C-alpha cells in the first residue's frame, strides 16, 4: 500500500491507523515518511509514532499532538 501525506492527515490526534505493506522495504518507507512529516508539514501540528510488525507486514501509526 502506498502511504503518503494524505493518509497521515486522516489520523486524528490520539488515534492509530494500521497500514499493510507489500514488502519489507515499504515497512521502512512508511516509518521514514512518518518521522519527517512534522518537519515538512508543521501546519498539521502532529507527530507520528510508528510500530512495525514484520511478521504480519504492517505498520501501526499513532498521531500525537505536537
């Protein structure tokens, strides 16, 4: 699944969303996008915490109010 800024904007502060990944590289790509979003888009007022589940090939993203 392609995860970008539009998907991250849909996550409300204090909630989580789980994104499936097609391959291990995509797991890391989602994590990197989340780690830099608050720097590139400070207007969101959010930071994102990620948790990778390599066995199930998913990334859990939690939005945290900045």
